[in-house]
């Protein structure tokens, strides 16, 4: 089961992600946790993507802290889903991803592992940061690894900063995921580098991630739209 989470501000990104999933994974269940989506957006998703289930969420947070609250709440919402459905696997996806080929091979190859994720060096301007070591918006959990989701949620409740990341601010859930990995003994499979490409959008990458500065988001959105059209030809 694929899972993505977005609000109205990311509806265009989410729609493109869903279109690419329908192109390469038409038979797999997709759950959208839609945060305060408009009725028009929900209807548009339902018309475009027949096997997508939209679950409605409401978030009171407004202003500059809303995006961080959404990101940091993802592990909690994911835990609710796995407790409710307990599918064989759950693949958590950022909304600003674009599938350029199926990931069936990755899913099949990881069946004997607990969790599959993209690890990075975490280096920025010559310094290594824990908050940049793991991509928390592209993680495959098998049922045997669902305990890591619980540990991830437990880590969120801590009250002390980790390096320069304060609780419930940007990168908190990403940093907590790395801590949960290191403090548990789940069998982790590292994804091939070609699986996820950001921000260079490598031509041979399986999935593109628009993890780019805000000033470059509009250009990335246009690039993704053009790529999506090409994929559907």
C-alpha cells in the first residue's frame, strides 16, 4: 500500500505523484491523507485515480509552522494506518515525487528485510548533519518492520534538541527516524542510489524528488508536468 500526505497547497504536486503511480502501479492500493483539501480537489482526485482512497484530516496549525507540523505528524498518521489496515507493506511517499518507472523490483528484492530506505552522507557545506542522513519521505515498511514506526513515533515525544534541530521544528521527524533506526535492530535495506534522485533529476533515476529550495519549486513543477506528459505518451 502506497501512502502519501498533502494539503491543499501541495495538491498539484500530489496529483502528479498519483498520476505517475497510476501509470506504473495501476493495481496497487494508494491512500491519500488529505489535510483540509477542498471538495473540488477531492472530487478531482477521485475522478483521476480510481483506486485512490482519500482519508480526510484537519490541522488547526496555520502560518509558517504549518508545513513543519504536517511533516512531523506523518509518523503518527502512518501508525494509525498500519494499526487499522496492517497491509503486507506500506510505502510512505512525499507528495513532491514523480515515479518514472515501477519499483516492483525493489519491493520484491526487499521482501526478506524489514525496512527499505534511502540513506545519504548528510553533508552540507562540508559538515555532516544527522537530519540529512535519511530521506523520511520515501520509506518502505514491511509488516515485520512496523515496530520501527512505533519507535519513530516514540522518538517524536522527546523534549531535547538533536544537534541543531528543536522538537517539532523542521527536520525533527527525519532526525527522529535516524535515531529510531540506530536504537532498534530491524533489518534495514539501503535503496540503490539510482532509485531516488534529488535535486539533479538524473535521467536514469526511478523516482524524482523535488527536494529543492522554495525559489526553484515552480520550475521543478513545470519540469515534472512535462515529464509526466512524456511518460503517458
